[in-house]
C-alpha cells in the first residue's frame, strides 16, 4: 500500500517535471522565435537605412560632379583666380611648417569637347597633299574649310611621299590626329578612313580624282566640286597646294582657316617635347635668333641660283634640276634671277646683312634648315661673324634625333616650333616655311620677324663689295630698307587677277589677329 502511494507520488512528480521541462522548452522556443523575428526586422530596417544612405550619397556625388564639370567648363580662367581666394586647410605658414605634410593629387583639368555639328552629309572628300611640311600644312587648313562649307565628311589628309624629300611620314606621325579630329568636331566631321564599302571602291580605283583650280574662291567648290561629290559620293583631290584664294572669302571661312592652323594642327607629343627641350637649352644661354637659311641643294637646283658655287657644283645642281620633270623651268640665268631678288641669300650675303642690321655678334643663331650646300666652306664666313651658330644636331644627341632620321617633315616640324619661340626670326627666302612661320608669329603677338628685301639687298651688297659704298652707308641703307619690315601689323596686299603676286593669306592672316599691344602667346 505504502509502495503504491510512493509510486503515485513519484509519477506525479515526474509528470510535473515533464510538464515543466516541456513548458520551459516551449518558452525558450517562443523566445527564440521572437528574437529571430526581431533580428529579421532589424536586418530589414538596417538594409533599408543603408539603401537610403547609399542613394543619398550617390545623389550627392552626382550633384557635386555635375557642379565640378560645369564649373570647369564655364569657369575657364575665372576658376583658378576664384579658388585662390578660398581658405584652405592645406595652406602652410611659418608657424605650421612642422605640421603633417599633406600631399594633394595633381589638378587634372577636365577636357571638354566641343559639341558635334549635326548636318546632312553630302559625301566624302579625300585629299592628297603635295610638297613640304608647310605647303601641306596650309593645304590642310584650306581643305578643312572647304569640307565645312560643302557639308561633307573629310578623311584625314594623306601626306606627300613622292616629293624630293621622299618622307614616308603619315599624318599621325607629325600631327596629333585625335586632337585634330575632336577639336574641329563642332565644324566638320573628320574620319581616319572611309567607311568599308567606299574604301573598297577607292582601292579598286573607282573614284573621281582631280586637281582643283588654283586660287579659287569658295563659290567654285560649291558650284563645281559639290555636284561631283553628290554624284560620286567620294571625290579625291590629288593636289591641294594654293587652291583656295587669299582674299574675298567669307570672314567665317578665314577664321576657320586660322583655327585649324593655330589650334587643330598640333604636333605629336614627341615632337612637342623635343621642341621644348631645344628651346630650354637655348634659353639657358640667353636670347636667340632663328635663321631659316634656305641654302640647301634642292632649293638651289630648283631656283637655278648658283651664286658662290664652283663649276662642279653648278653642274651637279643643273643635273638635279633636269632629273625632276615637275620642275618645269630648266634653263635659268642665275645672275638675272638673283638681281630680281628671286634667289635665297648665300651664307656670305646673310652674314653681311645681319651685321648691317646691328645684330649682336654674341647672340645665339639657330640654323633652321637642312644641310647647307657647300658645307663648311660656305658656312665659315657666317661662323666668323657669329660664332654661336647652333643646330638641332649640335644641341641634341644622336639618340634624340634617331627617330627623326630620314623624316624631313618631322625635322622641319621641330625647326618650326623653335622658330615660333625665337626672339628674332630671319628667313633668307620667302618659301612656304618662311611665310607660315611669319603668319604664326604675327598671331602670337607680332613677334619680331625680319622680312628681307632681297632685291634691294643684293644691289647694296654688290655696291659695298665693289667699293662703291662705305660700311656706314651700306649699314644705314640696309636699316632704312627694313625699318618697316619687322613683322609689325600691316594690311595684306591684294592684287586683283594676280593672286601669285599678292600677299599670302597664311603669312598675314589679318582677319584673325589681335591688336599689337596684346602680350605674346607661347605655344610651348
């Protein structure tokens, strides 16, 4: 009896414990579920808050970036002046020199491209330039302007590889082709090559090719060339030198020619950097004069000018002139041509002229030219008068110029840059480089350019060397002749119906020039 009661008591206790344990486990389970629900809720809330914060941050970044781009695009030159006045936590004075040095990231300007010009494309214009670097340079400017006013797409011009210099350089070897295309995108569409279908047609020779008429105004291209482009879709102009008239063109067209010449036709980074090095080396030793001494074999053979040459050299130059069929003039009287002022000055004549103009004998003279015909024998007189004669070959090492060997246009580009930066520029012949550099120096603030009157000079030189003029009289006459030939502002000479005799547009692009009291601009 007692045992049964004890068993009942134990069973009741076990049941109570079981119910207690089950109740406890249920409570724990419920509490766990509550915690899980709370955790899920907190995670969802946290995610929601994080999403909102990320969205806010993104909106703030977009807003700040938009402001920065707008400020950079439209602030221009105002931006840096405004920013200079702002207080900065990175400003260090004498009391904080020992503070932590904060290194700022370089301020890289945002490149803002001009908007693309939208127009109905009338077709494609392919051009092959002829001549040396500066003849091709002015032709490229003309072709861009023509393409713009015909509403056609221009293909990056092909450069001459068959001239006397036989330079294999492509456009992109001399000029920054991407800058050329993008900087003009608001005026004309320029492509590196034709679309595939049209390119194949050209490769098969199915293309209308022609040289445009020299010195034509824009109406000729509207009336004669545009209908051909619309008919054939592609027209190839195979000679582009001196094809657009100097004068009588719309002011917008003239300004576009300047924009291409002075802005879009930028040399490659390699040429620009080497130009800076040469100018820096020259500047370390004071002011310098660039002498474009055009006394080179090709020029003498072409012009027939043999002043100071021996019989063997005269024969060599004559043979060369006959070897090139596109040099039409074969029989040339050198003496008569020289008296008419149509020959480049010799090194000896150049030395006398510089001395008569009181050019300091101690100034550095950088010779921007190829090899002087006759070598040391012809340069000695000039070197005696001006001992600080230098060339790119004497300023730079062989490794620096290795890339430019057999690339005369790239060498000429280097000389072009140094010529622009010189204190004085003196060309001894009015060829294409002399004219284009003259105009570019006018654009940079009418930098001093001595434009030699060769017809008067050779007459004065002959009188002086013959004893008919004293040195003082000779020097005074040379100075008087050139007093108004120093690159100052002047009107471009216009001669109706004789475009070859009037002033060249690129030598004096007066429609694009600022008043002479503006500060000169440096391109390097």
